[in-house]
């Protein structure tokens, strides 16, 4: 029996790609093991979004340098970006495959199995999406479904169009079949994935757009929660808010990356929207009948970002009052348009801006979370924290709500259940509460 080990870096797309790679390997008779030492095949599914992420990959490759007799593979975004250069930087690597070539993974494995030691899958002109008859999902309640791969935008800072190629949507039939199959085996939460889900276009004659697909997935019998990520503000239509209003299973939560609060910086980033256009979408979301939580991504220190631009981003946080944010220091990336703009904002200044941003957001989150004390929230129970004796739940708004139950219960009685929990305390990053129902 051949064994493999896989380590995954990066976004949910990568996490889900790994689930599909694992399924593909298991179908070919490989068994997954939990440490590289035990494995015949060691895979790193990599991320290249910022320099640090890429450095981590080469560090891990270096740590596995003396792994004699093993096949070492680099998958994902660093594989696509660096291509055959990886063989020079880390000569012990045998397999380099970008995500656009995963539909050919089977053939590439055949080459490895017959003893080839420099195997690559680096073509980016694929029209295929990566669909496998078997995907190995670890979480028995929440499942990812890819609806669109690649990205046709060209944000000036971003490597993704170079690492994942152009946009390819799956047919609505194949997405719906997967959703139904998942519901039939007990999954109740689905997360639709794509770098830009809003530009989903059903390639079949049905021709659905994203809002139609979203609503249809939300109507599958047995599905109680549907989330989606990521939305690009430019393509985010009012029809998505209308779909959320109409369909209870669509979660009260939208991630809408803004990147900057300054129209000037947004133009330099080639984001294709102004601050006002972004705010119009926020108004649609705030005007919903549902109470939709909002989150975003922000980059500080993009070339040319002045103190005034940065203040506009801080001001945007006050105006929107996000429920959570992901914030990053600008990191110059290979091939991207912004490389020609230089990287003149010193590291310490980027750090200062990041800290200010995060402190402001922390205060906003404390305020927003505190407003929920006394309310009842439905949670999906995801785990148990034995050190605190609390169950870990997640609300429709994607907040973590840790709670104590009315009586001691077994994990299998609780995990995967939907329960009403009364919120008793709030912190910046989570809520705490009590569930009165004896399961
Ligand atoms: N497709 C998604 C984002 C993918 S990357 C979207 O369009 O929003 C996730 C986040 O990483 C981005 O939203 C951005 O905030 C951040 N990011 C991307 N490239 C970056 C870079 N070069 N430096 C710093 N942060 C970056
Ligand atoms: Fe990158 Fe922009 Fe595409 Fe998002 S939309 S993946 S930030 S290029
Ligand atoms: Fe990273 Fe690639 Fe995702 S660069 S964030 S793993 S698309």
C-alpha cells in the first residue's frame, strides 16, 4: 500500500482542492498518513498570496530535504507561479502541479508511479474544472462546493490570476447534483467557493447567474445553511441581497472585500469601483430584512497610500461597522501590475497602520458583539472545548458562540446539531452563552 502526507496552506479554495486531491489519491489506492516521515509521497499544497506564505513553503521543503526514497510534490499557487524553477530552488522536489492541471492529476501520478522524477502540470489554458468522483471531506456537517475556478480580474497587487488562470464556471446541474448528494448523506451546511463567486455564469443552456444558483442550493431539501466566498464588490448585484431576503437558509453573512477606503487607492489597485459604489452595496446589505453580518479584507501600505488615504480606510470602518475584518500589509508579488509602483512605505509604517486599523476594529467588534447579549441565536454545534467545558457553536452570522449545555451530553449527541443558545457575554472575537435545551 502506498501512503501519502499532505499539508495545506492558503485559502478555502486550497483546503477544498486538497480534499479533492486526497479523494483522487485514495481512489488510486494511496492511504493518508499524519506525518511526512511515514509517507511515500509528501505533498505541499501551497499559497503565494503574500511573500511570507511563499517563504513558509520553501522552509517546509527545506525541512524535508533529507527524506530519502520519498516523492516530494509541490501543488497549488507557488507551484504554478514558480514552475520548473522549484526544481532549481529545491532539487529534491519531484512533482510540481498548479491547480489548473489537477484534472490531469491521475495521469501525472502514473508518471510518478513508473519512476519519473521531474513531473510537471503547469498548463494554465485549461477549460476544465477539477471535479472528482470522490472528495474526502473531513467535516461531516459542513461541505465546500467549488462553483467557479480562476479569476479574470486584474487587481494590481494580486497573484491569483497568474496562479489559478482564467475563470471557469461549473454547470448548474453539476453543482446542484453535488449539493443534493451532500444533503442526502447528512451535510447541512454548504459553502460555495470561488475567487469571485459573483461572476459565476452557468455554462449550460440554463444560464443561471450566481443569485439564481445561490437560491437553488438554498432550497435543496436538508440544507440548513449556505455560505459563499468570495464576492467582488464590482460584480455584487442587488439580486444577491434579494435572494438572501427570500431564502432563509442563506446565511446572514456576506464577506465583501473592500481593500481600501480611498477611491484614489482603489483606482491604483485596479479594483474597478469607487468608495461610493462600494458603500451603495453596503446600503443594500444593511437595507435587507435580515440582519446581515459583514466582513471584509483590507490591505495597508499599498504603494502611494498617503496618511490621508489611510484615514479614509479608518473612516470606512466607522461607517460600515464590520463584524470582522482580515487585514494585511501590502506585499509585492511576482508578475503583478503594482510591482512597477515600487514598495516605498516602510515596514514600520505598514505595521503602525495595521495596528491602528486592528485596534479600531477591535472596539467596533466589542460594541457589536455586546449588542447581542440577551438575544437567542441558533448555532450549529461544531466542537467541544474540554479545557473550558464549553461547546463551540457558530451562528448564521458566522460568530463563534461558546456555550454550556443544560446537561452533560456526548459529542455525538451534540456535534452537528442546531440549537438555540442565549447569549450571556461578549468579547471582541466571540460570544458566550447557555443552551437551555436538554439534548
Ligand atoms: N478573491 C478574493 C481574494 C483573494 S486573496 C477577492 O477578490 O477578494 C485574499 C486577500 O488577500 C485579498 O482580499 C487581499 O486583501 C489580500 N491580498 C491579496 N494580495 C495581497 C498582497 N499582494 N499583499 C497583501 N495582501 C494581499
Ligand atoms: Fe485577486 Fe482581485 Fe481576483 Fe480577488 S478579484 S483573486 S483580489 S485579482
Ligand atoms: Fe493563496 Fe492561491 Fe488561495 S495564492 S489565497 S492559495 S488562491
